[in-house]
């Protein structure tokens, strides 16, 4: 028996899914049955698969991504990107992430003991009482009246576009038939619901209820969302129907927002077309809208007027007869079409209702592993140059004069040639902190003569205990410049070139000059950026375009070293699951039974501070704020007879300072530089494994081989490179790609991977119309030379990476 969809009898839309008899896990559906499931989702908009209590987070993730073959499966973003956990975001308390399955969240209300690695956690789902400007009175709440919390689509609405669908799994739902009554502020309408239900409105119904004039306007309009919209609206309040925000000039100014880019602001069509039914769906996030642009007239409608218009458009669709409210049962797997419905929490949540959520991320930069991407690797050629041997260089000659049982198979004894390689090879060191200082010292003492160093930071007094290239007189100076001057002063024949900037400030041509990059970074984002950059430099026809990375990192008594050769080994993005998480403490322990000094400090900063200063977050760089938290923590510790509360510990806890230990830096830096030395000289095989060092309980080193992630967004997808005339327009580039038969393209869509900018999209029609204006623009206005594009096409089973080079001839 094939999969069946049974329409709901008592709702305006939605269906129950009956799985085939031999299938209990929907992620294991056959291709034919999944196609039926996908068609049911598009047709009924919300579908429910009952009795899925045993569905694991991994299976839920796999099922959700089946709906979107352009989903980046290694992404840690699940619809809300970096704004999700920002301290000022309205989403910051909406859920917690399952360990080892970063794309799946747990949301709901209440305490829970254990769930796939989450222990003793508390969830708090916000209600209209915290979000609406005008809330219901206590008497009204006592009479079980409530409201819709916030009507929305699931989307970051900055940089990332709306996912195709979201799945919600009821993992714990107490037995309760308690009813509530949703009241409407502008009419006598009422809607009876089961407490804790999730409400859905149909975008098709919303569109169908518009007047002909409004339909014409909506079809030709684009909604522009604010940068980091969930932070932008965090001080504002919602209208009583939950559709949009009240305009009182309480939004944060753009200067208060995290760093943002114009190109990442989302401009989305107001109407989306259903790929199966062809129906029009009115789809927008009214709370986050910043303005509306009418594409036909060019008119821009400012925020307040835009909000009023969006509220007027959606209000008829939330009338009781048009709403489907899902009453939760344990094991319900609800899948909703995020480009065809909006949804809302309804009023006060049921005690201990816990849901597991996964959003299918729509970001057209997906990758599938393809073994054909692996290209043979030979080390870059290096120029010979005369070497004036000094005592220090002479000490390493024994490594080069004869072979041994452990020398690399490429090694040929020739001291003059090998010293020439060391002298001429340009090495780039990223970071001049505790690890970077050790790396610079080791490289300069090991025969390397051309070293570049990038670091944007200046020297602080706290650096001096372990960053030994700096002195008291250097405080306030740039780390890179000071470190370079120190090395050049002590070792005369070494050229160290400093760069006082971010690594992102350098162009691709800068990175092309290096034989090897060594990372001593303390930022995951910076590591991911340089990993992506070296892959963008690869020319499949030129082995010398491959630039390896040696990545080192330390955390207290622990550290790691790994060697990454693009296309040959796993890359940094492949193994993001190896990264640790910040240490946290159960709130109930902090509030009731503190046992260690850290509990008292967390109590003072997380629980007491908001009571005294509800309008602002403490500043970790403000000494007065630190002192206040320290004093409160000290008072707390005395009540519970806890000792050892200090100001330095207080600062370390609230800033999440990871202690840096000089000996750990030395061990990891030595491992990094050993690999650099072996790689340049061939005197020994390079490290093929990930080396993990632990020096806390005992001195211990462990090695293992990190496998390539078959779905890695950086090293796993099909890869091509084309050279085109600089005078090409975008339409000329597309025509060229279609005519290039080996690419097998018919109707390609192009997106820039550097800024996720839509260059030209063939679907949906609204986005095609919006991006059509780019077709007549010169490519030099849209992309840079050697820029990486993501190409999707109906003839491609997966996204393709394409480097576009400009030909000036």
C-alpha cells in the first residue's frame, strides 16, 4: 500500500498522513512515496504523521532536508542564523539545540530531565503577555481568554531565505483537554482551542480574500526586511492580533545592530507560487517588515504605512473559520509548507509541552560529495636561491643530507636545494596571540626566511604573561607589527611582514603568493573563512594553486593540530561537529542550591542583574558592572559558605574567558611548525591525522583520521571553472554556460557565494522578475574576478560550484 493523505474534516486545510505498512520512519520512504508526501505538503499545506515517538533527531533532520535538495546539510543555521542567540534578539529564549545535531532544536514550555544529550533543561516559550503592546487583563486570563502570539514564517530574513518547510515533533505532551478562547480585539469573533495548540493560516486563503486591486498590488510588490530584524524589533511591541508591530519609534537604530551588509538584507516577494498547485500564497513576516516596494510603479512604502497595509491584508485570513489549530498529541509529527502558511503560538502554553523542531534551510549553496573532485596533488615548485649558512641553519643540515626509514617517499637528499625551499617559501601566519607568538618564534628558528603575519588586535597588559614577543612599552601597539619587529631584531636574516588588519580585508591575489598557511586563530568564523578562501583559489589544471592549511588551537590544558590539504583531506567545514560548546549550569542549581563559585557568579549576572537593571545588559568591559556582579556573587557565596570568589574569576565566567596556558601553546605550536618543516622539506611524511593534546589530568596525545564529510558545503560539490570576457553582461555569461555542453545546463540560476546575493533566479516567477534586471548589467558590476558562484539547474541533481575568471584578451 502506498502512502495516503487523508484531508482533515474539521479544518479548512491540512491532512493526516498514513505511512505504508512496512515503513515506520518517514525518513526511510521510497522515492515514490516521498513524492506523494511532498505533493501532499504542497496541496494540504500542513500534514500530520501520528505516532512518531521513536523518531530520532537525526531522522527528523534527514526527512526535513529531503524536501529541499539545495539544503546545506552541514549548516549550523536552522532558519534564524546568527541572530537567533544574540542577547537582544526576540528569539533568544525560543529553544535550545540538541547536541551533535545542531540543526534540530527543542522548543516548548517546562522542565525536562533528558533528551538526546540535553540534561535538566528548562524551556520557556513567550506568550502575548510579553510581546503585545496591549495585553489581556488578569480577569480575562482567568476566564481562559488568550490571543495569537505572533504570526510568522520561519526565516532568518537576513542573509538566509525562507526554508521550504519546518517539521515539529511532539516529544512530550501532558494529557489535557483544557480549552482556551482566542479573542479578537477588533470584533466579537472567538476561536475555541485546546491549550497549547499551534495555529496556522493559509497564504492561499489570505490571497483569495484580497480585492482585485489588492491582488494586483501584492503580485507586483516586494517586502524589504530590516537588517537583523529580530534584534531590530526587540524593543517594539506587537499589535493585538500578532500580525505586525505597533509603530512607536521603539525599534533599535541601525547603529545599534550587529554589523550588517546591504547585500544581505532580504527583499522577498509578497506572493509566492505553489510549485504543485500553482496557487498564489500571500506570504510575509509582518513583524519584521521594514518597507514595501511596488515593482510596477517603483513606489516605496515606509515602515508604518507598510505595517498597516500588511495587517489589513492578513486580518481576514485569521478569522476563526479560516484557521487550523493543531491540538498536540505525543508523537505527532507536523510538517508545514513554510512558503504557503504562517503560524503562531496560541496564548499560554500547556505546562511541560515539549516539541522538537527542524527547519529545512533554503540557502542555495549546497554540496554533495563527489569523488571526482579529488585531484592529484604535488607540492608547489620553489625557486632556488643562494643561502649564506649561519650557525642556526647549519644545525638543521643533518635532516637533509641523507635518507632514513621515516623520510617521505618524495625526499631527495640535497641540503642546498632544501635550504633554498625553506628560504623562498612564503609562509602566512594568522594570529599573533599566545599561539601565534610561539609559531613565529619556531618558524624563524627553523630556517624559514619569508613570513607574513596578520592580526588586527593591539597589545593589552593581560597578554604579557604568555605572549613573549611583547613588552610593557608595547601596550597599545599592533600585535602583528610588534611581533614582526621583535623577530627581525633578534634574527637578522628573516623577513617578517606584518599586516594590521582582518584576514577578510585581504583579496585573493594576496593569498595566492603563499606556499602554506598556519592558523593560530581563536575564532571559528575566521577559520571557516580561510578554509573557504583556499578552496576558492583552486584551479583544477594547476596543482600549484593548492595551498595547504595547518590549523592549531588551544583551550586551557588542551590543544589540537591538523593538516588540511584542499581536495585531498577533510576540510575544516567537514568536521564542525568536533567543536566544543560553552560550559553552562542548570538554572535550578544556580537559583536554589549553588555549590561552586561559578554558580554564585552566574546567579548574580543572569538572575540578579535584570532585577536591578532591567533596561540594559551588563557591559563586560565596564569595571563598575564587573564590580557590581562580583559584590553580589560574594554576598551569595557567604550565604552558602562557598569560598574563592575573586574578581578575576568573575571576569572569566561572565566573559567566558578560556584560560591560555603558555606550555599548551608551546606544545601545539611545536606540532604546527614540525608539520610546516616536514611539508616544505619532505624530510618526513606530513600528518594525515587530527592530533588532540590533553595536559590536564595527564599528558596525553590522541590521533585519528577525520573523514571527509560527503555533504560538506565547501569540498563536497561539483566544481567547475570558466574564463569569460570582462565585457560580458550577465545574460552573455548565462548564454555561454548553456552553450558549454560539458556543463549540461538548460536554465541556470546564479547566486554569489561570497555574499549570498541572488544574481539571477529562474524560479519562482516573482524572484525571476526581481532578478531579471541584472541580465543587462555588466558582470564586473555584479561579481569580482575569480568569484565563486553557486549554480542550480533543472539538469543538475545538486548545486554546482563555478569560479568565473575575467579574460582581458
